[in-house]
């Protein structure tokens, strides 16, 4: 997966990025999943301990082929991370990097990503989003038939849906 984080004023503007075009001012990562990994960051910053991270992000748009999702980060996470002082950002990232998801990640890449995300979270009048783009192997796996009923099929289509759990 490729995750591109960006700031825009609202869900409608964010949903326009579903086409896969260039996003000005975005911060990218192949490791920082907006649900699970940012949920860890939110807990580190004082978010709910019992939260499994899925409340940290809400689905805003999905491409027809399922290759791209646009996800809104929670106001709580954006507010908490935006309040981190630049002088303590390195300490926060050092603790966050202890996650097993970052075992193979370059610490310099994580620091650069965190600094970019921090700038997005400090913005005023905007919300922070992530466009997640699947690679070819993930698309092939998603196209395979699966049993069961789609989660949230009876949910209101106008409301953002929680993200599915990644395995």
C-alpha cells in the first residue's frame, strides 16, 4: 500500500483525490497505515487506551475498482499531534518507532514522515486525510471470491464507514 497524507478543507474536496492524480503538499509512506499505525500514535499521545485504532480514521471515498480509499483522520488525532512541540517531536517519534510495524523502516524516513504529518496537523481551517492506494498483488487478493455478507451493508451510505481491519 501507498499512503499519501494531505490537508484540505472538507470531505468533498478530499473525495476528489480518488482519481489517483497528484496531491500538492502530500506526505507519503508505505508503512504508516491510517487505522492501525496512527491509532498507536493517538494512544501514545493520550488517546483512548482501549481503542484498536479504527476510530482514528473514517472512510470518505472509495474508487470503483477498490484500488484507492480516501480516509479522514480523526479530529482528536490531528489535534493531539498538531499540539506536539517541535522540540519534543523526536521523542514522540522515537517511542512511536518501537511499534513492530516499523521494524524494517528507516528511522530517518519515519522522522521525515512525522515532521511532514506534524505540519499538516498544525494547519488551520483544514482537515487531514489519507489516500491509500493498493498495489497489484493486493488488488488480486481483493478480487478473489470471499464468503459472508459485506460489513456495514445496512449502514447509512451518507455516513463515513469505519475502515476494515487489516490482517
